[in-house]
């Protein structure tokens, strides 16, 4: 079985689950998963794990992400993007200046409260929110705290603005688009979304399905290299077996989650707590 991560460039019109199913067929294995869901209409970086890499998906969950988004003004939908039903349309409005847009988006940089779209995969009482919304069942979406590190204006159109957004986990760009419109007192919706980065996975190195169909294994990235957000810890070779058997090793290091190696070989992910290193996930 092949093991590793794929830096996939997801096309529009495909769910993240669809992408996983296609990779399963290419590699001939059910052991495939993805990190960081992308909406069907969105394109860009979708990290895919194959084989033993699936055990380490959780360590990509906290990675920062970068998006390029186009927000259109004068229209609001029930989903926050142009795939939804239009609920408000304003034809005659004054397009804000670059300075006014800049002042509005600045309000959303930092740690903010955000309400995810009702048409999302968040579970409400055990059911996905979008399934409840499609059945016209009334419910409240819980607000969440997210972190937006930076927003850069890339361009301003006749009725739209293009932004580059650096953010932490759990951020909904559809909600951000709606909220920016609210700050400018104009209905707004997300017109286009491309994810350009998930941690160390960047769009410049992403591959499409044509690449994978032609030479899939060539594009598998080593598991440990894709976990570079975790510090590297070199374990004494004689303690490797103990680590793999779940036994603790005394270490002089602060509490942290680390990539563990012995004699240069990647063993897995370990956790250091109170001066003791124990295995968390073994490769």
C-alpha cells in the first residue's frame, strides 16, 4: 500500500468526499481521507491522505489557511454564496471606495465571533445543518470564535472586491463575505473562492486528477514532511522499541506534540507531558 499525502487541487463542482472517492479508485485502496473540507463550488488546495497517512490527518486540523475570495455586492442568498436562493437584491447602490472597504475589512482581523452558514456540514443535534436547512427546519447556528490573521485587498470591481485572507481553523469565508457586506450596509455574497494554502500545502505545488491518473505515486509526499508544523524530536535509538510499545521515556523538554525519529527514521507522533515522552500515533 502507498502511504503519504497528496497536495490536491480540487476542481469546482466536486465535494471533498467525491475527491476522496476518486483518489481511492486511482490508488486502489479505501484508506484515503482529506483534511479541511472545501465547499463544492470552491477550488484549490485539499490535502489528501493515503494509507498510513490517514492516521495523521488530525495534526493538519490546526494549520492556518489562505484563501482568495471574490465578494459580490448588491445580492444576498440563503447560503452566503451564489449557489443559494437569492433573498435580497439591490440594483442601485454606491460602490464603496477602496478606503471604505479597507476600513470595513479591518474590523474582522484578529479574534472574532462568527456565525457559520446554515448550509454547512456542522452538526446540530446529530444532524448536518445543511440537511435541516433543506427541510426548512428552524434552528439556531451556534456562534464560534475564529482567528483571521490578515486580509489584503487584491482588487475592486464595479460591484465586487477580491481579497486574500489568512485565517485559522474553522473560519467560514461565506460568513465573512456576508459580514463584510453588513459592515458596509450592502447585501453581499461570496462569488468565487480558491484556497491557496493549508499549512505547508500551497497551490503552487498542487496537482490535479489528470496528474494523479498518470503517475499517482509520484505525487505522494512523505508523511513526516507534511507535519512540519510539529517540532522534530530525535529519540535515542535504544528507546525506539519502548516508544513503539507505548512505554514512556524521560526527556528534558517542555510539554509539546512532536514528530519522533530514531536513527533518522520517522516513528510517529509523540506527546511530551511532565518530562515524559509517549507515543500518540505510530507510523
